[in-house]
C-alpha cells in the first residue's frame, strides 16, 4: 500500500540532512563486497564481511558531524564498516554521539563489527 506523504517525508528528511552538513545515502547495490567506492566516507553494511544493504555517511563541509543512525533506520544494524577517510570515525551506542566511542581508524575496515552503533561521528 502506498503511503500518500512518503515522498514528502523523505524529501523533508533529506533537506534536514543538508542543513546539518552531512550526506547519508544508501550505497549502490552494484558495489562489490568489501569496497566502499567513495572517498572520505564511512560505509556501513548490515551483514558481516560487507554483505547486505549498506549506508554511507560523510560530512559536507570541512568539519565533522554526528549522524543519528536510528533516525535513518540503521540503529544497531551495522555489522561491518569501511572508513575511507584519513580521519578516525567514531561509533556510539547512543543516538547523539555521546558516551564511550568505538573508533574506526582512517583508511581501515572492520569486517566483523561487534559493537551495536546508534550514531556515528564522521570528519573530513
């Protein structure tokens, strides 16, 4: 069943992201497993070893930004991650990038993520 305002809701959510200075997108299905395909980006997958659906997050400006994964349907969903930025990204159990971080160093990958993330801080 089609929701009448789904496209407007998505457009409003995307407009809100542009105001916060972050790009969050579902990664193309054609991307090979274990590759991110984007520079200065954190790529997350819903399965270990880079399988299943994926999500990318990167800041638009020169600073960093917190991404609420719960808001994007990715709360506690990431099971593997690749960081193509030279900066460390930090995963958090909270939805607002507070508490103890789980760092993902720049230019590294984690094929089996054992941390249940609800937000991530990414820097450019």
